[in-house]
C-alpha cells in the first residue's frame, strides 16, 4: 500500500495548526467563566520558561501571562526535544489551570472508602494525620510496610521522603504496565535498554518499521516531528497493526496482522534475512554471540509457517524483510513504548532487538544513537537507612529480570501479606484504577491498608478510595526537580511557576518536605525552599542558575553519538557481545532464543479488546482539561463494517461492551470502519471516568481499564499483559 502524497500529509498537518489556533477562542471563554483565579493586578505580557508535564517527554516551553492571567504556552526554541513546537496537549496545558473540577483543599475521608465523602481540613491537619499513621505503621510493621506509587518527575521529592523513612518500595506503572518488557528484551540482547525518551534515530532512518507503535496518535513530540521528516524524505515505512492507524496511512507496506501473533512475523522476517544472507555480516561476525544457534533455531519459522498464524501472505513477509535489509544499517525497527500485550512481551521485545541487530543499526546513524547527558550533581543529602527486609514486590526473585519495582507485586503483597505486610500506600500522580489491570484486585488490596494517601490535581477514581487527598498545584504553578535528560543533545531544563494556584493547592516538594519534618526526618531536607535546592545543584555543577531561570534551558556541547564518531564499541552483556543466544536466559530456565506461543482465543462471538492513545490526551489525566476536552470529550469503539452489520450496530450510535467475565462498560459511541480487522475492536484509553467529582468527564465514553479483568504475567520480569481480554456488544437502551 502506497503512502499518502506529501500534499495530503501537509494538509493533515495544517489541520492541526488550525485546531491549535481555534483554542484561543475556547480559552478566552474559559478564562471569563472561571470561578476563582488568583491573579496579580498587572498589565501587559510576561513570559516565563518552563517545561511541560502533560506527558513524560517534558518538552521545554514558554508560558505567557497576559494582564495577570495565564494566557498561552508554546515551545521553547532552545529545547532540543521540542525544537520550539509543542504538541496539541502541550499547547492545551493552560486548561489545567482553569479546570473547574480541580481539587482545591486537603481532604480527609469522612466515611467508608470509595464513598467520596470528605471533610475539608487544613494542611497541618492533613499532614499531621498522615505522619501519625506512618509512625504507627513503622512501629508495628517496619518502614517497608509503606509503599509509594509514583508517575513523573514530580514524584522525586516523595521518593526522597520515603527513602529517608526507610522504605525501598517505590514503583511506577511505567515499568510493569508499559515499557518494562522492552527494556528487559534490549538489555538481554545489547546490555542496555533504549532509554526514555527513546534513543531512536528516526530522522536519519531510511526504513522505519512500526509494530503496534502509533506515532501521531501516541504524541511523543520529538518522535512525531522526526516521523514527519522521514515521510517528507520518502523513507520506506512498514507498519504492522490490526488497525489502520494514522501511521499506517503513511506506510509503503501496511500489514494488518492478527492480534497476538507479532512474534511469529518477527521470527519469519529473521528467517528470510538470515537464509538469504541479507543481514549485516560484518556487524554480526564482529559483535554477535550465539549466531549459529540462533540461525539454526529460526529455520522452522518460514513465511509459509507464519502465514496461517499472522494472516500475512508469505510474499509480503519476504518483500518487507528484503525492504528492511535494503536500507540497513539505517533501518530502524521501533522498540515501542507500551508493550505489555500478550504475556510473552519481554521475549517479543528481545526478538525486535535481535532483528535490529541483524540490521547492524546499534550505535549507527538511522538506528539507535548513544544518548548524552549534562553532568549535574545531586544534592548532598545524608545517607538513607538501609532496609533489613528489602523490596516486597518480587519474593524469591520469581521474576529474575525485573530490574525495577513491580507495581502489581506490591499490590499482591498488600493482598496476601507475603513476604511481609504492606499497610500504607502513597499514590502520587497516577490513577491506579485506570493504570493497573483488574481493578477489583486493586480495591481489595486498598481495603487491607491502614493508610492510603493520594496526591493529585483532580479527584481521580483512586482518590475516591483514599484516606487523605492532597491537592497539588499544576506544573504551571510550581517548581519541580531539574530535568537532566539523556538525549541526542545534552541539556538542563528548569520548571518554574508561571501563576499562583487558584485555591489552597501546594507543590509536591513542599508536601514532601513538610511530611518529612513531621516524621522527624527534617534533616533530610536541609534546604529552606526549592529555589535554594535548585541553585545548589546548578551552581555546584558549574552552571549559571540565573541563566537557566532566564532561558529555561542550558545546552551542553554536542558529543559523539555514533560508533563512527568515536563512541566506544561496547556491549555490557555477560559475553561483551550482542547476544543472539542468551546464556542468562538459559541459566534461569528460559528460552535462550525466543519461541512463538500461539495466543489464547476468546469465547465465540467475542472480539479482542485493543486500546491506545489520542494525540490530545494523556492517559486518564486530561479528560477534565477544558481545552483538551473541547477537542475530544469521549472515546469511541472501532468496529469493522462487516461486524457492525452482523450485530446491527450503527455508526455514531451508543452500545455497551461486555467482557468475557460479564463486566459491562458505560455506553460508548460506535465507530463503524473498514480500518480494523474483524476479530478485534479498539478504543482510546482513559475515558469512562466514574468519579462523580469529575463532573465534566463523568461517564463520558467507556473505560477500557474497567474491562481489563484478565491479564497474563510476563515470566521474565513480571509485566502485566492486558491485550488478553475479549468483549461483545450489548445494545444501549
């Protein structure tokens, strides 16, 4: 399938600009109708550099205040991530300040958990309550009995407080529910993972392969900009996806694969590339380990074998394999981001790493570059106390390749008390009921707690189950830790407040510091305020703090990022080479070379539930942002035209989805389309909120998280595969 013409692509791109321009009128309405805005009486325009918090990419930004009111946000031209251009979410970030559903003051639970009945209290009362409970838990169960779930850089100071308290149980859903299998697969192959932001040299790729990676829908700014660049250069793009995504519309080859069979396709590709001697022989001979065993193992995985599994024709498998080889080493098989799909995810990601190794693209232009970072010292804190019991999430090293803490492992320990009890949860900026699979298990675990504290900007579902809710100021109202990113170009970025919070919201650093002081741990926060902390780190690293505050970004000198520029050719694996055969896996009792496992099928009349992102929303965090909600206020379920006809479904009409465990969703609008296979349906994640306090998003669309009651656990690293649920349709009455 040929890609769209350049003219059509530019037309699509210009539509985004028009949408962004239209936000100005929307924002003016929001500003006028805001109930309470804490603003200074000032005239004129003031601009302050900061960096974005709508997603983990953390693009540099310039925020504007006009006549005392937050006006707009645009990209910082000094920022190598955004290069002066923000995505729709970033420009719409101003809406978070004016969100009428924001948490306004600290709350303590009035009745049973989950009833959303609260008493407003002062900050001293809230933090005293938390500190008293934490001291009691520490006395009765030890400091490890309190765990932190955190998302984003804003959690850094809470992590510091919890480490000072004595707990190592600090986790983020981004590992076990998102990127973890990818990182493990690449570590087992190259000895290093692909970092975050990913070290993908998309802009220099001549062939880009996307396997379930929805660039343009999953709006990671740098990657989307580079994707547009390679489209303009007429690079060869291969997209593998059960759904004809935005990325697929730009592809030379679109492969509508049967869900769950990606590994079969990858193995067949490698079969062709090896047997036709299309791989980078010099790279493999010089830096590969176990290639002979690998080449022997994949002989069984021919394109003819893969065809009935994947439904991709053998000639298409061969053509796309040859296309990749034609452009090596500037062929990039994208590692993906959210890769917890079917249960064999670390092995599938390892196969993707091995396919990249056959292209010889590691450390080479158009493949994976070596990211650089500025040398910024940490604050000279006292040493943390050492935990006697260690982490709770992975008893007996059940998942031997889990190099980060497993969120669902903490949940399991909270449910069972094994290997020891967990009695307190601190939850920062992550809606666990939307992020973790099987919300019933999460709720049962919460009922075993003596304390749950939620720090958030909005009253999310998880906040409804908390004992204490602490309202955080949004990123445009606060300082955060320095962003010292690993990237193609090294830099330091600062986040600083643009306007005051409208009510009694506080920044995370202030909460973490006050809580530490109440826990008799004030000596772990020797700085008086965040400005002193930031200045200490910047000036002691040899940089100008005033310059950083003024520009928002300090860039370092460019360093070599490819092998041919002088980067040492090293692979920190046990063998010191790229491992096609993994001794580590063999010794741990796993397949040293990935093997294909046929995915489980759903009940008759059910369709595999797939989910993804929208370019104007981040997870379940932004559905009450009035600017972003104006662009997309509910999700839809994509249903193939033939299936819709069979079930009597009409485009634009509402339906309810029922999963294999008889869980029924909110109503959701049907999108009848030819752009999806007949054996699956698709919806955007993050909608269907059931917190009544989210008045503007309450019951808008359906929640995929509610329907994800089943999950498979990756045996290598404990990640939870969630594309293993199936749904059918119930008519909306």
